[in-house]
């Protein structure tokens, strides 16, 4: 079961997972001297401001994501980049700890997935729109359409308004913030999710640059972030069972609301879902799911995971075939590596909750970071661990392994002892 000249690949969803699948599919097909019709179906107009044109994401590109773009011979244009993120400021127990990029060569950017906040002053250049344009420029057919159903016929049938499109391969790249169009006969079940709370606000003139991270209030918060994006700040809250008033509580508990004029605080607002488990049945004969529709990194670097799964699915389809067995052999191992790494992520987030419940450990951890600030950049092991955790720029396995190393444990014990001396 292989793709042949003239076959049609239909990609449902035009976000980073769908666009990069199209780009990789066309690249691998060209290398194999294979002529394909690649169609991308996307309901949104990513040039619209607000949730209607946005893929509801904090919009941080890790250095891994930037590197993956370059493998597709793509360089981010300056107008898409909103800010370069080289400093994270951790607000911890009433004090601030500044974390600087341990490796300046690994650049991290903030971008907008749509065209900026719904009540913003001026539209901005959308990352998703730019990437979809790159797929179109390299030969993909991009159609504005809402997919109603993907039927499990001999050749998959994609149903849109007043039309049915026959495909030789269908790729699901809709993410998890819309209803899945996949017919039950495929045996596909979307991933489990948790809900985030996000909004945008004007960036104050006196805003201190960098991403600000908070890990204490409101109850249930795993972490909250203020992410600079040009003239605006993205506010993202991730946690367990956050209340409907979580955003208001967050801003009030950290005295953030007082820096903004009345009526100009929150400009947008959405409650996107984030993936916390893999999908079931994310591949079959002539069907494969990529990005959030299949699996993504836990809480971080979703765009990077979209690129990784898109590349693996496209390579499998062109080089190996499009049967269930082909995806089982060559695509599933890539997804399983993400799933395995996420288990370390779950453990890290669980461990991170302990200091918040035990104040003496929180104070020791804070002291450890302050002691490290006096060391050369390469010797700040806890700083590097937090940088990788907050940015998604390192695998969870690598972070956990480093955290459990004798050097990291010794540094923490020094923080505990130094705190006792200070008393």
C-alpha cells in the first residue's frame, strides 16, 4: 500500500502540524520523483485577530522548533518574530530569580498564532499564516473549508460543505481545540486534555523585559507566565482544575492589575485545551494523525512536537508506505519516544509541587538559585534545569537525569545549609 504518481493526500488542518506535513510531504515526494496532489483544508483565517483566527497557544518557539524550520529551508521573517526570549524571571516566595539563556546560540522566540489580540490596536503578522503560505508556495493546494467528517471508506472520504473529497491518504492535523471529524469506524479517540486560561494585555512602558514565571497563586496553578510579544503580553496559566476566575485571581494575587489603565487590561481571552495523553488509534490504513491530534510534549513546545510528528508521518508515507503496518513500524516509535519523555515530565511537575507545600524546601531552593547566580554561567546547574523546564528547550528525561545527578543534589544541600546559616 504505497503512494503513486497522481495520488491525493488530504491534510485536515492548516496549523503548524498540517503545514509542516505538507512541506515535508512535498519535499520527500520530490526526492522520490513522486508527483502528488497535496490539499490542506483549514477553516480558520489566521490573519484575523482574536480567537477566531488563532490556534490558542502561548506562541513560544523553542530553539528545537526554529532548527526544525531550517531543515525545511525556512527562516522566520523579522515581522513574524514578536520578541527574542533570552531571560526568564522566576517569582518565588516573594523574591525574584533571574534565569538567563545558558546557550545564546539556541534562540527562542515568541510569535502570534493568529493576528494578535481581539481588541488590540493593530494586527500583527501571524506565524501560522506565514507557515501555511510557505506550504502553498511550494505546491500545496490550500482551501478554506470546514471538514464535517472523515469517512472510513476504501479510499478515505473527506466531507466538506456540498462536496466529498476522495483521498489516497488523509492526515489529521486539527489539534484538540475543535471537535474531531474522524468517523468512529476508524477507531480513533482524541487525547485526554486539561484546560488552560489565556489572555493578552498591553505591555506597560516600564515592563522589565523577559518572561515572568509564577508558581504559587492561585490554587491549582502549575505555573503562570507573562510572555512579551511586541506591544503586548500574553498571560498563560496552566494548572489542575483552575477556577473560572483564575485569570482575575492570578492578576490580583501578584499585583499585576494595578499597572494597567482601567478598561485596557484584558484584550482577548480563551480557555484552550492542552494534551495530557496520547490519542488512541492515531494511525490506520491510509490514515495518520499528527501534532496534538496524536501526541505532543507535555505542557511545552507543542509547535516543536508538531514538526517532529509531521516529518515522521510524511517520511513514513513516502519512503515506507501508508498501511497500518507501515505507520506501526516507522511512525509509532517517534510518537512513543514523546510519550516516554512525557512520563519524566509528569514526574518533574509532581516533584515541583512539593516545595510549594513545604515552605522550608521552597526557601532552600530559592537560596540554591541565589548561590548559583555567583557562579559562571556553565556551572549554574539548577538554573539550566529550570531554563529547560520553563522553555521546553530540553527533553524532560535530560532534565530529570541532571536533577538527580550528584552535582545537582550537592548544590541543593548547599542551599539548605546556607539557609540555616542565615538564620
